[in-house]
């Protein structure tokens, strides 16, 4: 198990995140039942002493109190550092800027057939949708940064997804009432694609390449 020093560092990190106004701290605080109904803004506005941070770390580790965690972890042996693996790319996930994370996730579900993977925050400030192993993350911004540029540019695409049957997908989206920035078209560079525009002006391309 982690050493006591590791848990102490975790508690100090929680304090720093709270001090910096990081909204992700809300989910960590709500692990304690007495804070379960509080929003992220309310949690960031309250006092956050070291004792509270330690209580959260203890609860996340499955203990009822910091004293209980300390008694178990104080004599834990240090684990030898594992040999580092060579870096390797695993995947890429586009992050779209949206004005309402929950509403955007609903659009992707109802119009594009994605499943809601998670919504983080109260109210949500970050989330993700997925379909067939493809993920799109959604981040809250108060102004859609790319919407104005997208209106000026003909093809400002923020994500491109390769699919097996672009014609079938186009018909599926059309039946669900999706908004198209470009209809289905064969391209000179060797693919057939169409573009969908989400409620915040983000354009996503769906494409099938010729074999």
C-alpha cells in the first residue's frame, strides 16, 4: 500500500487544487456524505483546512478517519520503483469547447447515437461521449472559442472520424435531424465524407476512404 508520506502529499495536493479554484475538487469532497448535496461552486467557496483534506484522502483509501489510515500506513514499506516503459502513443481524444456540457452530451446522444460516458461536476463542467470505441470530450467555456472562426471558414473541422459505412451513417444522422455543415460528398483526395455541426458551432467530419 502507499506510504503515509504519499497520503500526506495527496492531502496537500487537494488543498492546492481547492486554493487554485479547480472545479474537479468538488467530486473529491462529495465522497464525504455531509457534502454530497453541495455544488462545485459552493465547495470552492467554503474553507478547506488540512484536516478536511486528510479526511477525504482517508475515505478514498477506505478508512473511516485520518487516524485510522495513519495507523495502517505508518509502517507500510516503500515499494521499489518500477522500471520505466518506453513512451508509446495509445489514442487521441478531441476536446470540444461547449457552453453547456449536459446539453451537448444530450445532442450527441439523441442526434449522433453516442452514449454518455461521464459528466463531471455539479453542474457539469467536463464530460465525454463515446460510440464504437471513439471518444469525444466536452469542456465548458462561457464563449465558444471556435464558433466565430467556424462561421468565417468554409471547413474548420475540429475532429475527423473514420467510419466503415459513411453513406449509412449519413442516412442515420439525417433521420435523427442532425445539422449538416456539409452533405455527403466524394472528395478528390480519395474519400467520401460529410460534416456535422453541433449546437456550439463545432464541426465534425465523418469519412470513409477508398480502398
